[in-house]
C-alpha cells in the first residue's frame, strides 16, 4: 500500500493529487457552524471521485456527557469540542452531496466513525 501521512493545519493543505481515502480522527469536532462545513468540505476535496472519507468524532451519548461532566468537574477537560449524532453526520454529508455509507461506534460508544463516498 502506498500511503502518505500529512501533518499540517487542514486550512492550509493544498494537495496536487487527490486521495483514494481521506481519514481523520478527532479533528472536525473542534470547528463550529460554517467553519465545520468548510473543514469537512476540505476532506471531500482531497478525495478522488468515488473515493472515501472517514472521520471519527465524539458521539453524543449519555456516557460521553457523563464522562465530560466528571472530567470538567475535576478540571481535567481541556478541549472545546462538539459531540455528534448520526443525524449530524448525515447532515455533514448532505452539505457536500456525499452520502453517509456506514457508521460505527468505538470506545464504549463514546466515539463514532462515519464513512462517506465522494460522488
């Protein structure tokens, strides 16, 4: 497999070649409103036609809310992030006309993975 690992601010990435798969973990949940959609669009722009984009984000579940509340109370929560629902992930895909193909939950359902196809 030929893979390239990029370390850069996503807002500054300019790829000359498109990718078969674009994968990010723990990124888009730190953006809000129009900027969230802009960052998600960057993922799609980096993908080839019929390529895939996979993102992992915090899942808005009771266990996530409980964990966040405990960690915030202990002053150990240091992130500014938005948790997602499957509906929210579907809406992201709709914003770029990219269907949500599959979701999966990991780490006691505190994280959700979403797989999109670029059309």
